[in-house]
C-alpha cells in the first residue's frame, strides 16, 4: 500500500526542485531549458493541486512523467542517439491521457456508454491533438527537430494515447461488469 502523504510530499519536492531549476537555467543562459523546466513544474503543481480527482497510481505516473521530462532537460538527453525522446513522448502521453480519461469518465461523464473502441479512438484523437500542440510549442520556442523527428514524436504520442485508451477501456469494462472494486468517482 502506498503511503499517500509520503509520495505527495516527495512529489511536491520534485515540483519545487523544478521550479528552482527553471530560473537557474534562465540565469545560466539557457532560457529555453528554463522555460521548459518551469512549464513542467507548473503542470506538476497543477496535477498535485487537483490530486483529489485522480487515484494515486495515475498521480504517480504524472509526477514520474514530469520528473523524466525534467531529467531530459537537465541532463541534455533529448538529442542523444538513444531512444529517450521517443520513450518520453510515449510515457508522458500515456500518463496524461490516462488522467484525462479518468476525469472525463468520472467528472464530466463524456465516456458514459462509449465502447472500448470508442474510448481508444477518443484517446488517440486527443493524444494527437495534444502532440500537435506540443510540437507547435517546440516550434515557437525554437527547439523543434526536423520533420522526421516531429513525425516520430507524434507516432510515439499516438502509441502512448492508444495504450492509455486500451488500459482505460479494459478498466471501464471490468468496472461495469463488477470485475473492479471502484469506478471513477462522481463529483
């Protein structure tokens, strides 16, 4: 069992570290890295602020995604020959889409009555839209790669979104048939 107060405290420490590292990077002369770290800190802080709407596992995935993204900026891993960029795109989209699906099912009821295939298709569409927004952000701040890199990033975003859609579709099917203990909470 996860000690919720311990992991929440650790998560806030990660967010605080990112919030400190952002201005440090700006003053060290890397405004793009600093802005990126501050953006990740902001998203992590928002996720923690609204933690009551998400189960601990999804919160842990979101904080993990923020930490991995931050590590990529701090350690300069984005343009290595490794598959770091691709893996982070898939993982971050997976975590974010799982959170969005949970909220859409429990808070807004957008997924009520939707088939598992409909959930996967919705997740894929939303993942592509968010991926395009991110690629646009990269273009605006001048860190976007070439066309091939952008297409691979979008493909990895799609894989993460589809994986989240499949997992959530299975979860929702089980909760409707009594195979799961709880369904997403209603407001």
